């Protein structure tokens, strides 16, 4: 009596599913756009934060590479007694003879001498400036140049003449050089010959007032001991040179010498994540969450409004699974739409900012792929309950209780 | 969708006893057998009580009753949109009670067409795609669906505006679109719920004329209505009151239009008009 047949079950073709899942988006464009906006903002914030930090890091690393990573500095460390160990006066020459060292230059701190704009400034207002004796070919080694005027030469190194580091000039209130300009250094007038550009790799130079070794000895009672030796090594021999430096600089007391590579500190600084990044990422995550709630809300309303459509589809032969798939894929599509717009916005923001800073625009893969994936997952999660509700709706209720 | 061997369950005798016109395989298109439907509540509502109704191939049946008589519940059960509390509903011999939900859905997709009072057309989509959606869940590719939708639109006299939106159509035209959607899969049975309920008198008459025409072309159609005048126009009139069938004019002899060709509208069976039949399963 009972006829048994197993009707073939039909899965929707992908093209049909795509058409179905865009019904809600096509018929209510503004609403779909607004509900996707939350996700778009969240994804845009995350992509922009990750993109900007990657781009700025790349910009900084690029700058460091241009300055060269082969600069090493040798400075006087601590002696056993706790005082400052002195580098021998022969250290620059010894270091210059190490195989692989291209150039070695030095500065020597002139203790007890301070620089002032005029003699009338109280002696406690040192501005943190130091007076340094400097060798004559220092500038190319620390990768800086003269902004105004001239650097020391064999003649001026003998005379009471100074060259100001970038920060030192600012602190002394000197922004241009005119003939006869002078400052008060260690109790006598020194003529200002030039102002330097900032030395990124050797920031100690920036806040220094530089004078010649000979002048320092002659006028300020300098003992001639260098305190920092700056040297450039061949790129492939940086490590080898590094290992020899301490013993070469001060054979009697190698432990009283500290050797560093300024570029590596900057690289570490570039790698460090800003604390603000965390804050903005958190804000982006909150926006994503709000966006998810928006999508869930819109989908629930959509299911309520489209009861008759759901009922009709069931009457036309849709299974619960078909209805569930339709609404779930609509929510996923909504999420993806927001995610794609967000990635585009975030990338655009990154590109514009990076352009103004002359950095390369870098959008890390994990930022855009993660943004798309997150929006997809959010769409699926937000659409799950509405889709289940739509599928649970009985066709008779959907069609006859309008 | 090209296999044609229909199921041949052994209920020819039952159908024959009821004196119903049966299809070539000896199975009535629709068989409602001792169906009771009650809805939970205090006290439970008895919407249908022990209803028996058998409808054969090619019949045009009007089911008439006042509101609350259970006619809509009967339509829902006949359309497999709901399951009876007790009793059996068989569509072309297939017992709905023994089938999984997915299989019942597929049965609806291929063997039952619905026409509703409110039309239920998708306004954002064209007339053609509205009609084509009638086969969406039968697993037929879009190009083929659209081709058959054109044929179905021709059948209801709307072939000239396939790309119009439903909002650009009059009420009568919209109902014709809905009828085309119901017919596109050449269902074994078409169930119409107050098809003229939202239309004015004249338009309603034209829709009834179309239904009559489709019946003469071979479709099996059941019209649910509260209007006795409409039910009178049908070949067979079934009256329902308080969940019971109180009168049934029975299948009139010679109602099968294939044996009694009429002049005018197409006299061929709709299956021939649409090409290969669908919804026939190997047993």
C-alpha cells in the first residue's frame, strides 16, 4: 500500500546560491550597506594600524640602511674602581689599523668645560651640552654633514673655533652663522664655524659643541684621551672587527671598553611595537564586535520581514537546509562585503599616510587576509541564529499568519 | 529528469473502490485517507476530523467552506506543508508520513504547484525569474528554468512581458505569473488557495477562466474557496464544514478531458506541452 521512493535530494547550484544570498542585499541596499559599515570600520582600523606600523618600520629600516649598519662605536667603559676608564690616546690609530676597518675617528669629552651663549648666563644652565674634542674626518663616519658654515679643518682645529651639533645649536639659540659669531666656552670666546645636521646614528654628537683636539689641549687643558671612537668596518667584516675592538682599543684593560653598533639599537627600536598599536587594535576589535551585532540584528529583522518569502520557498520545495544556507550565506556575504570595504579603506589610509612620510606602503598579509577572514567568520557567527530561525519557521505559519 | 517509470504501488483497488478516475498507472494523484488534524491548545482545536478525499488525474475540484471550516488546513495537508495528526496523505501514491522532510520538500518541488491569494511574487526580480523560481529547488539549471518559464508564461497569456517587474503588472497579471510559477514544473496537482481573493470581480472571472482552460488542457487543479459561486464552476464540488466533508459531488463521469476534447484552448496534456515530464521516480 505504501509507495516507497527515494526522491533525489537537490543541492542548490553555486550560481543559484549566489543569486539567492544577494536577494536581501539587492532589495535593501542602504540597510545592507549600513550594517556592513560596522564591520568595515573595524577591519579598516585593524588593517590601517597594522599597515601603518609595518610601513613606518620599513621606512625606518630603510633610513637605517641608508645610514649604514657598519658603524661601530668604542667608548670608555667603567674601570674596576667604578670610575670612568680612559681610552689610551693611541686607540684611534690602533683601531684604524685593524684589517677591515675603513675609517676610525674619535671625539674626546672635555671635562670641566661648558658652553654658553654669553658669559652672563649662570654657570648651572649648561643645557646638558658637552664640549668635545673632535677629529677632522668625523662627519662622514657618523653619516652627517654640515647644515651651515664649515666643519673644523687643520687650521681651525688649532684655534678657538667650534662647530655645533644640531641640538646644541638649537639649545644655544643659534640658527645661522654670521662672521664673528662666538660663544662662551670654558671661560673664553670661541668662534662658531658651522652647524651640523642631526646625526641619527650618533646622537651624542647632536648635543655636543665640537672643537679641535689641538685647541682643546691648548685652551681648555684637555688631556688628549678620546672618549668615543667611531669607525666604519667593511660590511662583511663587521662582526670580526667587533670582536677585536676592545682588546685593540685598550690592550691593558679590555674590559674597560664598551663596543656598540648604533644601528642595531635603532633596528630594535623599529621592531618594538608601539603601545598605541594595541589600543587601536582593541578599538578595531570593538568596532568589529559592534558590526557583528549589527549584522545579527539586521538578519533577525530580515527573517521576520521575509516570512512569506521563506514560506513560499518552502512551498516551492526548499528544504530547511536550503533556507538555512540562503540566510547564512547572506550574512556571510554581508560580512565579506564589510571586510572587503574595510581592507580597501585601511589600505587607502595606510597608502596616503605612508606617501606623505615617503615610506613604502606595506599592508602585511596577515592584516588583509586576517581582516577578510575575521569578517567572514563574524558574518557566519552573526548569521547563524537568524538562519536557524528562518529554517525552523514552519511553512504554514510563514504563509498563513501574515 | 528523463526517467519515466512511475511507481506502481498496489492501491489500484482502493482507488477503484472509491470510483475515482485514476491515472494510467492506477494511482490517484491525491489520496487523503482518514486524516485528522488537531492543533494544541486548551482545549485542542480539531481542524479536520477523519477526512477522506481522493482526487484523480485531470480533475478540477472546488473545496468550499466558511472560514474556520478547516479548508485551509486541508490545503496545507494536501500540499504536504504540514503533517496530519493521524491518517495518511499520498501524493501520486507516495505516502508523505513515511518520507523524510527533505524528500517531502522534493516532492513539493516536483509534483505540487501552489497558487496563493497574495500571489507572493518577488518584487525585485523579473516576471521570468519569478516563474523560473518554481523549479529552483528541483535541481534544474537556470537557463533551462528560464526557457521553461517562457513556455509557462505563454500558457497563461503573459509571454510578451517576461522582463517586467511584478510591480508593473496588474493584480490579474500578477496572479497569472503566480499560476505560471505553479505550472512550470508540470506538477501532478495544483493547489489554489482563494486564487481570486485579492482580485476584483472581472479579473477574478478571467483567472477562473484560465484555471478552467488549464484543467481542460489536462492539469489536475484543486481550488479552495469560501465562495460557493466559484465552487459551482468547478467540475467537482466538495463542501467542508467543521473539519468534515459534508458534501461531495464526486468525480463526474467523463471529466478526464483527454477523453473528451474540447474546442479552443490547447487540448494536449500539459506534459506534452512542456517536454520531458519531471517528478517521476523509479520505484
